[in-house]
C-alpha cells in the first residue's frame, strides 16, 4: 500500500480521537500509521530534505488543516482533541473529510486563501483544493522543477563552451567536491598529457596520498561508448593508476557502463545530466537567487520549567 496523501489521513485522524479524550499527538500519529498498515520501508521514507518522515509530515499537516477548520483543537502543547464539529463531520456520510469539505467553514477559508501579493492587488486566489501534497512537499516539488530547468540550461551553456573551458570546469568541480585541496594546488597538480588518454591529474586528498586521473569529453550529441572507456582504462594502466573519473556532456552507452563494472580499477562515469546536477549541488557556475526559510515553533522558548 502506498503512503496516503495528507488529505486521505484526515478522516482516520479524526476517527483515532473520536472518543473525545485528550491525546498526545505522537500517539495519534501511531494510530493513523496502524490504520494504513504501512510497511517498515514506507514508515521510514523521508522527505527529500531528510528531516522528517513522509507519513509524519502528512498527518501533521492534516491536523493543522482540521484544527484551522475547527474539527480539532489543541488544549495544550502537543495535545489534540476532537471538537463537536469534528464529531459531526464523522457522523455525516455523504462527503469524505477532505479540503473540499473543510472549505464550508469561514475560518478555514481565511487560512486556506492566499493573500494578495501587494497592496495594489485586491483579488485573492484559492489554493488548489485537489492537491495531494502538503505545503512542504509543494516547496520540494517546486524546487525540483526549478533545478531540472536550471540543470538543462547549464548543460546547454557547457556544450557551447570551448574544450579548454570545459577541462577547467572539470577541475573546478572536483575542487568544489572536496578533491585537490585549493584551486592553486589543483592547478599545479593538473598535468595535460599528449597521449590523448588522460586530460588531468588531481589530488584525491590535500596531501596527495592518492591521485585521480581525469578525462573530459565535451560532446553535443555523441554517446560515449565502450571503446572510449577502454582507452581511458589503458591510459590508467600506463600510469599505474587505480582511480579515474570520466566526465562528458553527453551520455554513456550501456556497454560503457557495464565495462567499468567488470574491471578491477575504479572508474567513475559522470554524464551530462549528473555533471549539471553536481554543479548545482556544489554551487559551481550558479548563484542563489532567493532563499525561503521554513520556521517552526521553538519549544524550548516556551518551556516554563
């Protein structure tokens, strides 16, 4: 069974507290988990931020929505109790308790209706009532979409750059990922050879106890096949090297990827899509346009003990 969306957890959440007693919300979460009979893997699945499990996030937002609509109340910190409105919602059978049902209550509409962007914009708009994502999941989905567009644009720019620029970009990426020490040290360590098999050498660690050999291929469309990887492996043998990184702006063939799994030496293949993603992840060639902070209650501040 797949993890239910946050709207699907609303009715089971109300049912879990339908006796009118006051509950610790952490106990209510466990009841909702039991209701859906989730697997251990589903229970442990986390948001992409890694800070919270998906099911806890969704049940938490379900509680927020139900509380804003007056179906639940919080008599104390971390406590939850059903209201008469919540009991009435469970008693009715013609409509499931979801966002569409909650929008009959004015206080929920006030919470769920987005505010104007500026004082000059007097028309508010309503958040999609059919959305199955929590607000945090929406932010993560939007961030993923923006990054996908950004990596595509990055890759187009890289493909149009000169070969020399691309080779330097590869060195800069390795530095940003923690290899090679400083930019100056990496520049001194990078040696361009004439054999066509090695484009550069960089320290794996600041002391240079291990060296990584690099190959950079800037292609627009061509797929890097097994012969290119075999040639690179042969060049590593000539250097008595055990580790290499082959980076391209295009893709690797299935044969190429299978080949690196068959040989003893360690060769890492980074294609264009992964290259652009690594650049975004490590802040290379990109800058921060906007930062949004998600804040939560500081429970230590309100601790009166």
